């Protein structure tokens, strides 16, 4: 639907408890400023009043969010056409109208309504994905936030162990956030307690945690017996023991939560009609495939080209030119989680896709740093993924490799002989 067909343009500057609302009547040009409480009944009554005022007509609503309490409350009303904008867009428009940069809620609501009315042709109405896709998007974002929290806790844990018990980092497993490492630190939270345990007790613990390789166990036992304390200061040891125990229990709780998220996401993916498209991608495992699915969504009319997705995700660079000066740099105004998704997938793909690994090596040979090379690879992958998604096709590594050979791609020079 075109925004020019709407009977009213509404800008909402959202807040935690009360929103500023500015309405422009498309026919008369009349304006109205009001407040709207963040309350389900108040929102329903406000929409009902709009329906009475503009019966059978569509009303365009512009706001600075794609998720959150307000947009979740508004998305159920069919009479509303929601147009979310990036906060950077509003900030730039505010400066264009008034260079002083003065900001307040009523004025921002007015600017949103005017932006919608005067520049609607450059804005895209938001159509929500189907419930399963929306749920996957929310679950994958929340899961990633949990992983980030666990990473922060893990770094804190490592830092504390280095202060009084560095041996633990060598003998409790490769992943300090693993179940074995956490249980190890709960049982042996200092060197004195660890060395007071018998070899049979320690070996038994490793076997309980499914570590049965005798060579590894013997090597760890040898390190334990030969270790000397980093410090004997009881104040340092006892305070660090307390924070280590608390941190380990937090990590265990987050591990359990991540497992629940994985189970829930896997269950939805099993019945999602587009799941097969993303699970067929090399490097898109149980964690990445749902994130890629959520990145593209279920509405195949939302994105007209792969270029739109490259820009939206921030993978496509920005070119700034003034006179004879031209600068190309990374795009900062973008969906950060989306950019992270494609960046991480591209990195994973180099382990399973020969051409992806070769392309990465080619970028490195041209002087690109690791992150820039991965980003360039992600740029390529978005074009492939977009075409598979748009045409409902499964990715075929052999077919793509054949296409590279047919056009004599420079990537071929970097393929390993066996590939």
C-alpha cells in the first residue's frame, strides 16, 4: 500500500510510560498534539477514536522502533500502517530543520509525522513476518545476548583465576564455561584443595565428566602435583574464591538457559517451511541457520535486491565523495545484530566451503586484514543467500563452483589442489 493513500499521518515519540503523539490530517492539514499512555486499554481506545474519525481509512504511524512494547501493541490493528525509522534518520532530519539540535518529545513527534507526510515515498511500511519467523528472530537475538553475557562472565572468571589459581585454566578443560570446567571449580576452588585430593578422586571426577582419555588425565595430574601456589595471601585467595564460585554458578545458569533456547529454536526450525534453505548453507549449523532465516524473514517482497540487504546489514561499505576526494569506509548506521550474523556466518563458511576459503585467502593476499576479508566474503554470500531465498532454492556448492570455473574467476587460483 502507498502511504499517499493514508488519511492521516501520525508521529509517535515513544517513551517508557507516556508517548508524545502528533497527528496531521491528510485532507485538511489540521494538526493535533496529544499524549498516549503505555497501557493496552489506552492504546486500544486511541486507535478506536482514530477509526471513528477516519472510518474505513488507513492511518500511517511513524516511530523509532521495530520492536518493543509500543509497536507490539500497535501491530495488531489492521487500520494502522506502521513505518519504523532509524533514530539516525530522525536526528539528521531534526538537524536539517533546525541546526540548533534542540530535542524534546513533542517536537520529535511532529518531525516524525512531517517526515512521513513529506517523504513517505522514501520510507517503507513495515509488514511483520509470520509468527514463527518473528519468534525465531526474538529467540536468536535473546540467545546471542545470553552468549555475550556468558562471554563477559567467562572473561571475569579467567581474570580472577589468574590472580590466585592459574593452574585451573590448564587442568579444567579447554572451555572455561563448559560443564566440566564449572563443576571442577565448584569442587576444587583453590590449589590447596586440589592438591589435597588424591589422584583417584581427581581422575574419578574427570571420568564423571566424560573425560576418559588416560593420557590427558595423567598429564593433568602431573601438572597438579608439580604446581606451586601463585600467592599465599589468604585475603586474596578467599575473596577470589567467593567471586569465582558466584561467577561459576551464574555461568551454569546461563548454560542451562542457552540449552533451552536451542531446544525451542530447533523445534520451530523443524516445521518452518524455509528452514531447509538456510540449513543447506555450508557453515550454517544449529545456531547460524535460524539467525540467517530471521535476517531475511518470510516476506519475499520486502527486499527488492541483495543490495538492499547488504546495506541494511552494514556489510556494504559507504562511499563519501567531495570534489576529487573519495573515501570508502565501513557502514556504521546499520542493524548491528544483522551485520554480526552475516559476518559470523562468512567466517564459519570458510571451514566447509572450498570457494569461500579460497575467496578469503584471495582477499588476504590482496592486503586485506582478517575482518575486512571476512566482510568482503559476507558481501558475496548475501548475494547467494538472497537468490536462494527469493527463488526458494537450495544452495549447491558444486553448481556454484562450476559457475566459478565457467567464468574463470580469480578465486580459482587460491583453491587448494584437492579442492
